[in-house]
């Protein structure tokens, strides 16, 4: 009989889940204040630029429950890593986008990142001590609001001093760090 693998302290798991959630929340809100700048830079209409937000939210609403269910079936950590990699790919494409079509496609891909939240909740439920589960879920939920507010504030200085492309490069650093940490330190749940 092999011994059970050593489990990391739940605070390490929480920190990495929080970083992933914050990166997604920033991507959700950083773009909204910069839509006019993006519209001018990509030479598109108001209707075209509105699809940048619509495509992201529509994609997230469709892909989040699908990815959550796949996490239940195949492993929450495995699916979280896959979602983070898809989010990173969409972020790279958005950071490089020079046309509205490419930007909208990138935002559709980024929408898959919405699954970070239900997967994080499930990992917390599986890994945390029973008395810490409500606290962990509440903090991850709060990060969505904090990240959303922070993104709106940060968008102005980023666009003013750099370009709208940096609205994607900064969160990409957080996505990369969180993904690497999740791969290395978050245990796969034995619960399916």
C-alpha cells in the first residue's frame, strides 16, 4: 500500500487560486474604460467595439458550466490548468490584435477563464478544512469584485502612458505565475 501524497497547506492553494481569480477579474474590467481608445486604434464602429465585451461575457456564460462539469469528471486541478492555459492563449492573441475580428476572437477565447471561479470553489471545498471552506469561498468571491474595481481604475493610466495592448500583457504575467504555481503546488482532488 502506497502512502497518500503529502498535501500542501491550504493557504498556498488559496494564494494561487486568488491570483488566478484576480487575473480573470482584471481582464473582465480593464477593457471597459478603454473601449473608445480600442475603437479608434482598431478603426471600428461603436457596434464593433461593443462586441469586445459581449463576446467575452457570452463566452464566459456558456463555457463556465461546461468547464466546471469537466472538472468534476476529469479533475478540478487538471481543468483549472487547462482553463488558465486557454485564458493565457486568448490574452496573448488580444495583446497582439490589430483588427477588431482578431480582438473579438481573442475575447471569446478569454471567456473560458470564467470557469476559474467554480473550479476554485470546488478545490477549496475539497482541500480546505471544513471550518475554513466558507471563509475561502467568500474571499475568492470578494476578489472578483476587488479585481473588477481595480481594473477600472488601472485602465486609465495604462492606456494613457502605454497602449491598450498592455491591458492584456499585465494580466498575462499574473496568469503565467498563477498557472505555474497551480501546476506545482495545488494538489489534484481525489473527489470526482
